C-alpha cells in the first residue's frame, strides 16, 4: 500500500509502513535541513494525492521505552533522516536560569594574583595612614596617596593596561587636588578637594567616557573595596604558604632594625635637646590611647589601596551600560515648547538690557527697591533657572527627533539658541551677585553660589561647543571643568578673599562684621592683619590666634596658611586686652540678622540685613 492509498493520519500497519510527514495529527517539523524537500515547502501539509517521503520509526522514548508515537508526549515528532529534531518542551515546574543582568555584562574577569611589589605599596599606604592621618590633614594626605597610586599603576601594567591621555589627566588632576589641604587651613574647600580627588582617581582607574560611565566611574572604586580585600588576602596566603622562610627573614630583619632605632634614638635624644626636638618634629607622636583610632586608619588605608589596585587590574566597564534614548517626537511636538521657552528667555533678557542701559535709579522709581534689594531678590531665582535649563536640555536631547539632517539642524538651532540665552542669564545673575556683595559684603555662601553659577556657564559653553564639533568628549569635558573649578576655588583661598573684600569695604568707609570675620580660618590672617584700627584688628584676630595657640599639629598636618598665620601673629600678636569688638554708637554689621559689630560711616540699616 502506498501512502496515497491511505487517508492522511492513518497509523501504519507495521513499523515498516511509511508514514506521511505532514499528515493530520502529526506535528509540523520546521527548521530542519530537509523540511523544504517536500512538495509543500517548509512547514506545509502535503496533499493526499502527493507522495510524501517515508520516515523510519523514531527511537524509543528515554522515559517510557516506547517509540515516540506510542505513548510518548503528544507533541513528539517523528524523526526524519537528515532532519533537525525539535527540542522537547521544558519542564514547567523547573526553574530556568535568569538571563544575565546589565551589571553582569560589565563585570570584569577575576584579576591575576596580586604582585609582591603591590603588596608592599599597599602596606606602605596603610602604615602611613595610621601614622600620619590621625593628627589632621595637610601634606600627609598626598604622602599617603602616592604609594596607593604606585600600587595601582603596577597592577595596571601587569594587566596590560597602558596610560592614555585621559587616564593621565584624571591621575594628575587628582594628585593636584590633594595639594589643597597642604595649602589651606579652611576645612570646606579642603573637603571639596578631597572628594573631587577621589572621584578623579576612580575615573583614572576605570577610563570611562559616556555620561553613565563618568558618573558611575567616579564612584566605582568603592565597588571594589570588598573584592579588593579578598584579593589581597588570597595573595598574602599564597605567598606565606610558598615562602615561609623568606617571610621569617623579613620579619626578623625588621624587628632588629626597629629595636636598634629605638635604643640608639632614645640615647641620642636624651644626650642632645636639639636632636630630641628634631625627632619630635619629624616623627609622628603615637600614644597607646590612640590605638583604636590608629588601627582604623590602618585598615582604611589598606582597604583603599587594595580597592585601587584591584580596580586597576580588573576595572568595571561602566560604559557597557547604555541608556537608550527616549521615543523620538515629531518636530512640532518637540520644538514648539522649546521655542516658547526661547521667546520667554529673550523677553527677560531684553528687560535686563533696559535695566542696564537705563540704570538702577529707574528701577528704584518703578519698584521702590534699592539696587541691593533688587539684586538679592533675583540672584537665587536666576540660579535655579540656570539649573532647570540644563535639565530641560537633557530631556530635550533624549526625546529629540532623529529623522535626518533637517532634524539635526532643528535640534541644534533650538537648543543652541536656548544655551546662548541662558548664558546671558548667567551673566545677569553674576552681575546681581556683584551688587549683592557690594552692599552686604562677601561670605562663604555667596562666593560658593557665585562659583557654582560661573561653572554652570562653563557647562553651557561646553554644550554649545559640542553642538558644533560633536559631543564625543562632552561628559569628560564637563568632569574636567568641575575638577578645574574645585582646584581653582581652593587656590584662590576663599577665606582670604572674603577677608580682603571686607577689609577693603571698611577702608572705603563701610561697616565691617567682626563677628563673622572671627569665624574664618587662618587663611584670612594676612588680610585681617591689615585692618587699620588696632582695636578692631585685635578683635578680628584674637579668636584665630587662640585656636592656633591651642593647636599642636605636627609638620605633616600643618598647612602653609597656618604656618604663615603663626609667623604674622608671632611678629604682631593680637592683644585681647585692647580688642574692641563693638563700637560706640552707630550701626555696623551687615551679615544677617545679628546685632551690629563695628560701626562704619556708610553701614546699612537693620532693615537691610541679609538673611544669607
């Protein structure tokens, strides 16, 4: 009997009886090499009159021992020689492995065992941290960072990573920022410099270039702290197991050297007072009571150095995580709100030009506000306007139309106009801050927000340049501008600048707030020393002088500004007996809602006190 004499789907009489491959009740076999050999093509059901290729009975089922057509799974297919077999369905009760997440794709492979020289650099970092960082910050922070950087460099070379231009930029910038604690006594610019230095060092180890890569890479070294500790411990165990004799020699040699230094150093110090003073100035003063604190600094230095070396050997590729752009909008839907915003900015700027040309006297006539009050009411709003504009630009780029050259031209035109108009707003805000400071004096908050506004203007300029020449380097350029801003902010010594500006205002006959100036750091001493009135000078300097007298920080935790202030006050000390902090009559202080401090011929009234 031939296959055309049986109705489709009739089971064979014997195992040798041919069976139609596409008959009713049989599954469709697709994807095999011979699936398209039949007359019906791939996956088609042959007609009853058309002969179909015979097929041999399938092998017995692994579970039941029967052919797949006898008691097997109803979806099992008959095997065809030369034809790929479908995979049986998975067990619905069996858990399937989860697909790799986004972070799994960027995780590096395990780094090679840590090098012996790197272990020595890590140990040096930990010991220096324990000995030097417990007395404050100064040049010691840079001394601690150098062996950690050397260990990371050694591991990067062992991993075959070369130093590129951006890597050197981040590394040199991070080390330069660590000079700020050695120069300044003020804690707030030092904090900004240290945080920025850690971020730049992390970027140097990762080498990121995208927006997400730069943001995550600046903190990525923290992700390597725990893996770095385990990596270092495994390296120590491997070396200790394989070379116990050599480690014993090193320990014995170190112990003998330490004993000799202690014995003869003590003898020489007791024999000569000058040598004892030299040792006291050079060597760290470590007491048993500081044991827990020093041990914490030791652990912190070891963990930080191991994290840096581990990241250098096997960095996380943060650039592998990409943020997909949003759904492209139509030209009118996208451009119309932004064009309206451009018009609003243009109207505001036109009014600012009228104010600049007509003078603030005209504004005072119309609004009743004095120039300082007019500036005070507008600066903070303009600062927020600048920040929100950057947010608007980021969202606009995410949903911008991407149809072709015309769409790109539209995006550049609309957003470029917005950036240029926002730059004018930045200039207006800085001009208002100038009036603000001229009327009320300079403070830490005012110089900080003015610096932020100036940096936002630089970011807008970088966006404009990226729109013209391409945005490939824009994320890293913005990060560099932020680091340069923090470095410049520290180098100008903001406390010194605040003191100089206020002393100059006092020389011009304006009031001076001595209560506020007393809160400044030793960075302000050279400027406060030039106050012409000896009584007011003593009032401004007595608090700083008392703080310096109570401080006994060693050389490595003393800043250059602090040393300079000590020299000035040693030559011309501030006598508390002659200090006069409140002048007779008149008004003085102009830094908030406190009482006046020292009189000035042109001091503002109480109603003009500035809450900021």
